[in-house]
């Protein structure tokens, strides 16, 4: 303390000695606060409207459009451990625990796929994909393990090496695990989205199928 | 970038685990600030809840110009003061009871001592009490308190001095600073 603080030590001790909260009260307080992170539907709609300008440039109209990708889906070379999440057609019920778009507008993008609108939320190590209307979490594209694998193998990112795409990626972004940042892209597939390193062409790290 | 700064950045990007971690990290102090400003335990817990909610809501607007902890305690202070204003509209029976002096070296009387401190704090004017709490519980520097309360540093210093004197007198303990000043000026012991 840089200032002169004369307070009887016993008094100071008792002043600071607030009886601790029970674990259940602490958890309840924090849970209630965390619930504030799930915005209301109207807030989500406002957010996506704010994104309108940016989103307009990012909108994908995949439905009914012949996608002429250079490589077919079967030609993609997945990394070890790649999983593809497939959601039931029609969306199904929105489970309570997976509903509510969580994230900040600055890290979100809106896309359209087969006539349905989705919101991409970019968070550390993953991209969450939500249905915009029901606010259901459709799936998560994870790439942390792939980054860690490259860190471990000293497979350093090539900042100047960028793959060519017949269809412009849905999004370009960068993220890091424990080492250097990697440039990543979200690209459209015939039935959904795939996340890839921008310097390792046509290798899917993770993919999801959209309804 | 420090671990805490990274945690805040992740929280601002909507990482729920990061927010949870930040709230748990600051929970005890936020609660202590609320309890010492609000006094009444149930109301203080309400204030704590409101403070945590306000922190989460305001997180995206945190610009890093102050320390994150200072920003958190500012929100906690405002939540506590809001609760005090709400309570003030309720009828509170006034008690003229005298406060027991703090026991010395008697841990078994800790609960009584806590009650005595709470009762005495409730008698200290709010503007002094808040400064006392921010200084001695949140461990904030004078300039940080000045920013939080939007008052000059000199006012922080004077309120702190007067608050300490009043608190000590209410508890029947001599205020060390006042006592030393008296001795230095040759006044009565």
C-alpha cells in the first residue's frame, strides 16, 4: 500500500472477515450471471440485423446452386480423428441445453444454406453453428487438436501460402493453440461446412452437415 | 498478454468458461464489498447477484483502460449502493445500542466481533463507509477509488481518515492515527 493506512490490525481483520458464501450460493449466483450470456431471441435478431452489412457479403446461397468445386467431397483428405456431425433433416426439436446463440456480434457471421439462415459464432478453438431462427446449436467445428498437432510437429504455419478456392470461403480467420497463429478458412461443402488450414489445401480438419 | 488479460479477452468473445473463471476469481471480494457496504446479509447477497449480472452484461464494453479488478469493484460498488438506496426506502428500526469493543486476541469471540464491526459500519456515513471498504477490502489505491467514485484523491484521503476515526470510536478503540497526532501535538492522551 503506497498510502499511510493506520487501522487497528484487529479491526482490519474483522472488517475483512466476511463469512464465506456456501458453495451452493456461490454456484447459484454465478449460474444466474452466466445465464445473462444467452441473449433473448429479440436480441439475437437485433444482432443479426447489425451484422446485415457484413452478412450481405457473406451470404451463401447454396440451395439450388450448382457447386462446381474442383474436388469432389470424396476426394477430400481428412486428418486423423476427423468427425462429421450430421443433424437430422428439418432441424428437429431444439434441445434446451443447446438453444440460445452465445457469442458477440463482432465474432459472428450470418450465412444462408438451402434457404435456411445460420449464425456462425467464432470462439477460441472452435466455430459454433446455430440455426438463426430457432437459435439451436447445429454443431461445432473444432480445430484445436489440429493446431496442437501442428505445434507438436513443428509444422509451422505458412503465412504467405494460401490455397486457391473456386468458391470463396465462407470466412477467413486466424487462431492459435499454444504456438503461432494459424490462418484458417471455413469452406462450403456439398452438404455443409468444413474448416481447413489456409496453407494446407483441401484437407478438412472438421466438418458438419447442415440440415 | 498476461493470463488474466487473455481470460478477459476470451470472456469478451463469449467463452463461457472464461466468464465463469473470472466470476469465481473475483467472487469473494465482490461479495465482501457488497456485504460491507450493504450491511444486511440477505440484501448484500442480492447486491452480489446483481453485481455479477451487471459484470457479465457489461463485459463486452470493458476497454482495458483500468485494471479488470478495478472495473469489477466499481460495478460491485454501484450494485451495493443501488441496494442501499432501495433499502433506504424501507423502514429500518433505529437502535441506540452501544457496540461492544473488539475483543483482543480472543478468537472464540470472532462472530461477536464481526457483528460489532457490521453494526458499527452501519453507523458510519455511506460516503465514508464506501471508501473504507474499497480501500481495506478491495485493496484499491487512492487514485483508483477516486476514479470509481468520481471524486478527487484528496477527498478520498479525507473521507478515509474520517471514516477510520468514526469506526474506531464506534467500536471503542482508539484510532491510531488520531492518537498519534494527539501525542505529536502534545494534547491530552
